[in-house]
């Protein structure tokens, strides 16, 4: 079923409004819940669109059919078309209800590091703040019955072109995303540029100590059997780690396993968007890494290591990451990001970051109230993360609260 928000009114519009409508670089906005019907157009748009790995069709499809189905998510896929019906942009959204407010947000939640629509580059470049505001209002109307659009953790720009909704941002997201530009053919040069001399020396010491435990190999899981083996190792490592921390394991749900498995297997004849890696020490997985790839960019989703391994003190997760950076550099990729959130290893390896912003588009008074609340909460979160002492205190308090009762996620 599709809902169309067409700007052509049934009665004549005032001349000023008509001229404004004609100046906009789109003709129609269509909301649909049929993902499969969009596959061909989605894949065609991906070829030269502004798109992150998390809006690739082969990332969204397994998410919808596993996590989405298990949690009964209400999806809306928004087509933005020109007068000839050509696809200009695609917004993969999910309708969420929280604290009595019904709003639409990008698909993926915390499983996706970057939240963004897919745009033809020329269309994105043509959208100024006023046109973007009008487009988002039309998207809200096409969905119908929602109080707001909450577009959080968006990159301010992508491939050198401004991300249109970021022009309306209420502020920066609580965290940024760390990245490393790769120099194909010069992997060592890439790492020398990004890492300090002290960090490189420290990593060499760790690698030498790690080598003392036996032969090792970085393995990409390709067959279904390898995918199951590496995925099982990753999930066990995560379960042990979260149990040690005394907090709920976000990877415990069977749907998470199914999502990663389907994404890593991929579609026949197409390379998978999700890739699984394992650092093997004498045939045993001592560290794992999950990432998503789109065109020339690799985006880290999650990492873990075996706390029970005798090699755990040598930082096998960092050793895996360095080897993976080299592998992607050799393969000709040009960007490697480690996703959203602060961590020492990210600032050690990466010399750049993507600024992420939040855009709230209230459509009703209820949406305005919740947007104000959510904006204030995320601004506070950003200030806490900017202070090491405040962050440590907040983590301790949150840990105590989670032990009592799992809190409902609000962002």
C-alpha cells in the first residue's frame, strides 16, 4: 500500500504558492511499506547516490525481515520523485511510539552508525534549508498520523555534499564518528600518517607479544559454516563481556543473530554488505569484527575479543583492526570508519571524524513537546560525554539503574 503526497492541489493555489511549488526540485512524495517492490529502483539509485552502508538495500532488507519482524516495527519507505517519475531520493523510515508520541525516524537504530536518506547528488545539492523543510513536511504528510520526524545521528555532509536535513539541525549529536582516509597502495603510509610514533611503537610491542602465543591469521567468514562459527564466537564474546559489566546484552536477542547472519550471507550473485572477521590464534577466535561495506567505504559496526584467552592482554582486538585496515587499503577502499562513540582505540587509529547532527521536525503540538524534551536530553548527553569525569559518573549510575530495571531506550 502506498500513500502519495502530491503538491498539485485540487483547487487553484495562490500565485506565490504556485511559483514556490514549481521552484522545488521534486514533484511527488510517496510513502510505501512494500520493501520488495522497491528493490530494483533502490539498487539502481545506490549506484551513484549519496548513501552510507546502513542504507544499502542489502543492509536494510535483513534488518527489516529479522529485527523489524521480531519487534513488529512499522516501516515506511519514502520515494521522492521528479515530474517524470524518476527517483530522486529514498528515505528508509520506521514509525515509533514513545511517551505517547508517534514519530518517524531512520531505520537501524543503534545498529546503524550513520542515519541518512539516499540522494542523487545533484538533488541533494539543490535543496536549501527552505526546500528541505518543505520536503520533510511533505514526507510527514505522506506517512500520516505522526507527530514528528526525528532524524538523529546524521552526517553533516557525505562525499563532500551537504546532507539536506542537516541544514535544519537543532545541534550536534552526543557523539561523533571516527574515520580514517585510506591511501590505496600505501597502507603503511596511511597508518604512519594517522598514528603517533608512540602508538605505533606500542602496537609493535603488542604484536610481538601476541606472536609468542603461536601462529595467527585474519579470516573473513565467507561460507555459511564460517559465518556461523565466527558469528557464534562474536556473540559468546559479547555475552561474556556484558555479563562482566553487569548490564543487559544488546546482542542477546535471536533476531540480532539472524540479522547479522543474513547480512553476511548476502544475496546470490552479490557481495554481502555485512562482513565478519576473526583473528584466529592456533585455530581459535581471539577477536572478532563486524562491519558494513558500501562502494569504497568500510564502516565498523561492532568488535569483541575473547576475555578468557591467554592472549587477551596483548589487545587482540586492536591487532585485528590494524590488519583489517591494511587489508581494506590493499583492496582499494578509500575510507574506513569505526562508527559512533568514544573509545581510546578509535582516536589512536583515526585522524579524522564525521560530525553528526540531530534534526527534529515537529508536526503537532505533541511532537513539539517531545522534540524539545529529546533535544534537551541529547544536548545534556553531549555535555556529559565531553567531560571524562561526568561520563564516568554517568556510566556508574546507569549501570546501577540497569541492574534494577532495564530502561526504555529514548534515542
